[in-house]
């Protein structure tokens, strides 16, 4: 129960931060990605601030080896960059660059009723469903 409450609080803080920083606005994100036009560096400041806050806390928690609720940490064990990771990253980046949304801000914007974000989230859920049908079988076979 404690972990659910802390997850809810973290999600609310994350969503509020996205809203306040304007990162749920695709035009703002696309402005950051437009290096040769009217470049808007504010997304870089948001990213840097998030890293500056999160990195020391992440370091502290990983050194401790447990969550604040004394639950085990579930960190990735895979460190090799494979073809699937590279292709997934390219698709993610292309989608982000074309639309100006990534999953976190899209969910917040969809919750705020933005029509473009709702379409994005539906497309994202469709892609996830297709992966569950076809991609997860290949992952299981490869292990």
C-alpha cells in the first residue's frame, strides 16, 4: 500500500512538473528540436534540472540497495546495446520529433483533454498491443 501511495505521489509530481514546464505542449518540444529555426532551449533546462535532482537521489538509493519502504530495487540487468534497443530508440526519437510528444507528457496532456495527445495515446496503446501479440513471442523465443 505504501508503494502505491508513493507511486501516486511521484506520478502527480511528475505530471505537475510537465504541465508547469510546458512539456505537454508539442510546439514547445518541437521548438527545442528545431536547431536551425526558432530554437527554444527551455526543454534542455527542464531535463538538466530533472537530472540534477534525480541523480544524487538515485545514487543514494542504489547504494542503499532498497527503496524507502525497504522493498528490493528492480533495476535493469542488461547492459548490451542490441538491435532491438537501437531500432526502438530510433522509432521513439522519430515519433518524438514528428509529433512533439513522448509517452509521459502525452498521458498528462491526454488527461487534460488535448485531442492530439488522445490520438497519440491511442496510437501508442495500439503499438504496445501489436508488440504484445507479435514481439513478445520473439523475445521469449530468444531467451
